[in-house]
C-alpha cells in the first residue's frame, strides 16, 4: 500500500492535465514535504541526544585528567544525562511557547539553539562547561512534543496521521541507530 493513503484514494487524487501528464494534488505534495521536514527534525533530535554516548568517557578523561577510562563512568553518565534533565524541565514551557508563538517558531528556535549548543559543547574546555552546554542543549530542545503535535494537526485523516506518526517516530529510531556510527 502506498504511503499517505490507499490506492483508490491515490487514483482519485491524481488528475490529468491537457498534455496528458499526471499531476498530484498540491495539498498532497505539501503534506509529503512537511512530513519529510518533521522526519528530519526527529532525526536531528535523536542524533543530538545519542551522539555523546560513544565518546563521553574519553571526553570526560580529557576534561578531568585525574580520571582514567575505568573511573570515568559516573562522570560520563552525568554528562549524558544532563541533556535529559534540561529537556524534562523545559518540555512544558516549550509547549506553552508553541501555543503562544506557533509551532514553526519552536521548531526553528529549537533547531537553531541545538546547533549553537552542540557547537559550544564540542568546544568545551572544562567538565563544568560541558555539563552546562549539554544541559542547555536539552533545555532549548522543544522538538519532540512539537513534532508530534504538528503531525496530528497536519494529517487530514486518522489513517494518514498514523502513517505520518510512524514515519516521524521511525526516524528517531534510525537516529538512535546511526548516531553512534557517525
């Protein structure tokens, strides 16, 4: 079955113009492009969340020279979990901001701030600064709830909503899988 609706519906949405070419409903194209953008947001979020795990212990050993790879575990856990602590504290405020200023504002702000704090995290010269930047990365990341809300608002039917949500959540899973490899 093709994505975004059944075969009969797809055939009804296709129209033939005067030259005999098949055209697709403009709303359908917008829906597909919007879904692709939301999938990209989910992939980026998963990458930002998971990317620190492969190198956290080595980064901690580099930032705290008195540690060895064998003793860096608790500090690596703090560094990795600081993102989720920030995200937990900011989820509700990001939802309110999305309601007040719009979903697009939250998506663009979150992506921009994620890029900024990811860059700063990579340039950290101390463990404390790395923790602060990782925490700020989580604090300024309002993607998860907003992406799911946008999917439910864009979908014209429950069937298409289910398919879109599957794609968006599936991209998070792909991000979790490929992020450590990158």
